[in-house]
C-alpha cells in the first residue's frame, strides 16, 4: 500500500483512502474522549495533521512536533495557521530534554515505536513535561499481531514499508514493564481491528466484531496497543495499577 514518505524516503503515514480515514477517525475519537476540556496538548509526531486538526477543532491548545519538515508543513497547511497551534521541528528526545512548558496531556499516534532504542528514557522525559494531573495517550503497533510482526520483524516487511532503521514495534508487556516504574496509573490494551486495507462493507461492523471476540483471539488480531498513563491521581501518587478507573 502506498504511504506518505518523509525527506529520507521513510514511510510515515498511510495514504488516504476510505479504510485509512476510518482507522484514523477511530483512533482520534479514542484520544479526544480521554482529554479534559480546553487542554494544553503536546502532540509527538504530528505527521500530516489529522490528530492536530481534530484537537484544535475540539477546542484544545496544541504544540505539534515532528522532525520532518515535509510533515510539519502538511500540518501547518491542514490547520491553516490556527491561533491555538504552535509547531516545532525537532526530534522527540531533543525536544523533551530541553526545559520548556508543561502540558495537560501528551499524545501521539504511532510515534513511540520510533523511540524504541530509548523508550524508557522517552517515557520518563514525558513525565517531566506533564502537569501534576497530566496524562498521556498513545496508539502503537501491536508486536504480537502476525501482520505487524511480519512488517517490523522481517527484512521483506521492513523494505516494503520503507521503515526507518531504528523503529520497531513492541509488545504490551514491554510497555507495561516500563510504565509501572514511572507512572502511578497506566493501562495498555490490545485494540483496533480497523486495518488500513479494510473493505468498506466491513468498516461499520468492525467494532461489533472486535467487542464480541474472545480476548485470547483479540490479543493477536488487534493490530494496535492503546496506551494511557497518568502522572498522578488527584495530585497524589497512588499505588500502581494496570486498570485505572
């Protein structure tokens, strides 16, 4: 499937069609429903601005970051220089390591696996950029899914996808093992049956199918990880849990 590439020829975003639009809408909706009204949001890896545009439309203030000038320009054009938007061209770690403002939320869709070599450091630095009641919400590829495992784990799949040398999908267990040492409340779920090449007639049924599928099957069919974490609860650190209310 054709994808949108950055300056180095690496794939960053699926090309727009009915299935990828549906898939993006499902993911964006999940993030929006978890944000408090009028939040100040840091978006890591904004791509061509789908999530950025939705966040602004929902009334949030957004700092959108991407290291690709091509992607950042696409976001700027998509959002038409919205007054509540600040764009930053920088690497994720480069940005997080610098002193700067704190945010009500840090979000991203398919960005953390680009930081896999420094994932623990990235998650810890995100915590420094969250306000006392700050929270993080991310969608990431599920390494246990056979298709994801092929795309990221074989030379043929990586070549077909034009992946960056350092990016790689990770499992829910890896995410949980890191999060439990940083955040008092977190959750990692295997979700999302909306594949980028899904036929139109299946799109309206996919959520019903996903919800009615036994967990043991969903663990492998679900192509994504939904990751959420909270810096604190009511301003105090509570016992770590994998199932926040």
